[in-house]
C-alpha cells in the first residue's frame, strides 16, 4: 500500500479537487492507495469536507489533531499510515498526482530507497510562482545541499516516495520542527543512515486557491538556524 500523507490547515477550497486528482491515478498504480489527511483544527471546515469525501472515496482517511507545526502533523500522519510506501503531498495541488505514478515506477526499479520529485532537475518546471520566491527557494535548497553534502538537486521539496523502513529507522532521530526544516532533516538522516536516493523531474504549480500557511521570515530564520545545527552535527561525527 502507498500512504499519501497530507497535512491540512484551512484547505476546504482545495481538498475535493485534490482528492479527485488522486482518484484519477489510483488505477495506474499496482498498489492499494490511502490518502491520509492530517487536519489541524481548520476553522474553515476542512475536516467536514474531508468527512463528506469519505462517503465517495473509500481510500480517504482523516486524522484530526490540535494545531501544531507542519512537522508535528507530518510525523503524526506517517506514524498512523498503513502503507509500505510513504509519500508527502500538499492539498493545495502544487504537485501533479501523475508524478506520483512516476515516483512509484522509479522506486520499483530497485536502485533507491527514496525517490524525490525534484523541482530543479533537468526537465522539471515551476509554473505560476513569482521569480523572487523561486530564487529564495533555490537558494535555501542549494545552501542545504552544500552544508550537508547531499548528492541531490532538490533536498527541500516534501514530494517524495520512500519505503517505510526508511522512516522507521530515522523516526526517533528527527526533531519536530517546521517546514522545510523537517524535510531537510528527514533527507539528511536517511542519507546518513545509508539509504539510497534517486530523483525525477516534476512539475510544480503555484496554488490557485487559498493562501500559503508559511510565514516566510520566521520559517527561513528557523530553517537556517537548524541547518547550522545539522552541519555542526555532521562535522562532529566525521
């Protein structure tokens, strides 16, 4: 089974179309699929919309939790997921569900334990995102790769498919932080544990409805501060 873990907060406008997109590809994957929404007490009624979707889409699950960080929600979802494969997707439809089919096909080739949907590999595209946000994302990503010596083109994109054993081995070593700090730490710890990686180019589309939940300045500061901690940890272990 593939478990799609999707943290949500005020995504009532997006969850139905997102779920329909997942429903459109389940026949293309030779594995059962579950879509696990982790909702953080969204005041816009996101959980209610998801509960209505469960009547139509039996693969939809809902985990309701108090509002905390993206990291708390993601880890809680991965802890509760039933699949042998885990993936992270955003409900804002920035990721193309058809790319999940490609991630699965690449993982089944057997050369990697985690396959990342790269926004920066040759052949990838970013649509609708302002140039300054693209630039900022690229810089933070590149700083992460250099600081932690990761053999990747995209270490900060949550969209990736990985084997459950990867998560189980690194879970207790992950510090619950924000996004993208958690994603980089997950990548770093898996790499240090000896797991193998691959990447495929994907299409990233900026959201059309709703608002991003990221508070850029605090998130960026926390990310850089934690990246320094990881870099110092890597140096100390050499």
